[in-house]
């Protein structure tokens, strides 16, 4: 659970860690299908990759900088 005591960077890091864990769980097997969803194109893994891409593309700001 995230609370108001966490910084935005900490929340972002937790989201990234969760997305990476999801990708490990939904890694395609030898037959090319997700072992959890049993589909060749796992929508959960796709969503996790989208989250990682969005988290990477967000510009990081220092608290001491302006703008």
C-alpha cells in the first residue's frame, strides 16, 4: 500500500518493480505461450511493458530545481 509519506520517485520505483515482476511471471514458455494466461500474445505482459515504457519516458525532476 502506498501512502502520503512516499515520494513520487518511490511510488514510481514501486510501479516499475511490480511491472518487472509481472513480466517475470508472464514470460512466454518454450511453446511461445504465457504460462499464466495461456495465450500467445499475453495482454498482461503487454500492459506491463507499456507501464515500463511510460515510467521510463517521464522526465525526472529534482526537488531543488525550478521547472
